[in-house]
């Protein structure tokens, strides 16, 4: 009995060591973002489709990817976005996280942009 228990325990340890938990992400079709126009003092929530350029006031935005964490992990969303202003060119290109909005948001003199979530 001890040998069987020991062999099952060893097999489990080897399996866990060989196949660590994968960080799976689910691709979503839309990014929901919050935009603050500082000059006008207004905040608006906008849904942007992945892969299509969208315009909001002076901003041109292109979401390249929007991902959700595995449903069995803590819920979080990640988005890769490129933002340019019509008068000054590209002002942001990078990843944003919904759970850590202060890590990598767009903070511009005129606009702030944060990711809210990704959805189908």
C-alpha cells in the first residue's frame, strides 16, 4: 500500500513540475474604455472594436488586442492600443490593464484613457 501511495504521489509531483499552470487568456472582440476630456470636464465610456480604427473627438484609436484572463483566475483584462491625436501624431502605444489602471494609462494634457473591460 505504501508503494502504491508513494508512486501516485511521485507521479503527481512530476506531472505538476512538468506541466505548470498555464496563464490562458481569452481573446475578446471589443474593448470598453473610459475617456476623460480634461478641458470639457466630461468622462465618457466608449466601446471600441478590435482591429478597427475609431475616432473620438481629436483622438484616433486602434485596439490591436483585448484579452480576458482565464475564468478560473482572478478576473482581469488587458488591451494593446495605439492612440494618436489629429494635431500631434502618436501619443500612446502599449498595453493597459483594467485591474491596474495607474500602471500604464494614457495621461495627456487633453485626455486620459483607461481600460474598463473586454467583452464579446
